[in-house]
């Protein structure tokens, strides 16, 4: 559906520009957009390499393990159906740790691995399990201490103080995380009888 929406915008832009006899504006916009995209990508690559390096140092120093230990009780509370020593819990904690540090790109592979492990525990293979829904909600609304990607984008556009959004981002992601957990718990309670009735 999204692809059709973007296709509509692109075609509509060309048609309107052609009717107005200003097709050169579309060409200029395409080249300017491509130039901006490359510039932003280089900025993101540099900051992502930096933070991934910091994360690797933190991993080698044992900081990520300590963060995982802090997250373990929270993960056990949020994912009660996952066995204590199941590999999914390790991937979930890695995913949450990366999201907390604002490394969404680094969190994605761990999230995919966690989903694959959770699917193995899922008795209904064609329906997402409650644990899978919880992980998706947390991954989408995760609390973020350092919004690395946003800081990188602001740096690439020469922001005077690219890190000034840290406080507001922390507050916004805290609220979104709490809301996601509450909604997830509400839906779990609402749908538990239906699932148990399936057999």
C-alpha cells in the first residue's frame, strides 16, 4: 500500500509539472534529493560507526552484560511465557540494550533473531504470540537514552546543538514505552480466554 502511495505522489508530481510547463523543477528536485540523501547517509555512517565502536568497547568491557543483568527482571516480567534459559531472552535483552542506546540499526538483527526464537515457542504458527506482540511494541516504542540516529541527522544539517534533543527524546520515549506496556498488558488480559479456548 505504501508503495502505491509513493508511486501516486511521484506520478502526480510529474503530471502537474508537465501541465504547468515546469518539468525542470522536478528534475532539479530529483537531483537535490539525491544529493541530500548521500550527504545524510555519510553523516549517519560516520556516527553509526562511532557508536557501534563504542558499543563494541562496552561489550568487551562487560558493560552490556551488566545492562542485560539489570534488564533481566524487567524482561522476565514482560515475557513470562518464555522459558528462563531460552535463547530468545538473550536476543531480547540485546535488542533492548541497543534500542536504549539509540542504535536502532544494531537492534534490528537482534530483534529478528528474537522473533525467530519466539516463533519456535509459538503454538499457533499463523498468529503472532503474545510474547512476539510485546517485543514488537517494545521495539517500536523503546525508551532511548541517546538518540544516536537523530543526533547524526542534526549534525549532518549543521545543527548548533545536535544533542539538545536528548532530554525531550528521553521523556517522549519513556511515555511511549509505558503506554506500549500498558496497552500490551491490557490486550493480553482481554485475549487470554480466547487463546486458551482454542485448545
